[in-house]
C-alpha cells in the first residue's frame, strides 16, 4: 500500500493506493468522506453511512484528479455532490 499527500490547488488530502489485481484500489480521503475508484462498493458504503463518491476508469492519482464523479452515496448527495462533478469540487464539499 502506498500513501501520498495530494495537493488539489492548495488543499491537501491523503491518497491511498493498493494493488489488488489488474488495477489499483485508489482512495482520496477528505475530512468528512472520500472519493474512491469503483473497486469500492457503493452499496456497502451506503449501508455503512459513508459520505463517499466514486469514479471509474482510473489507473493512478493523476487520472483520478481529472475524473468526473460517476456515483455517490445519499450522504454525499446531501452535501451537494452530483454526477459529473469534478473530483476537486467533491473533495472541497467533503472537507
């Protein structure tokens, strides 16, 4: 597992990367929630009450940085996170 500090235009977040199989599991943690690749399950995150948003088709943090949100839990939606939103904006709302 790799942990990195990611800078999104002056805001710092913890990025976690773990090689599982053909692609890495990527998670960027904000104060209230996280953005993750599709390896994490939305249904489980919803069941656990997580504030979470999801992206797909990313191989690294640079790809995640430029991805658009493809799904989110109800709690993330309550914060204003929407499908098609930038990861940067979603993290700001979670911070």
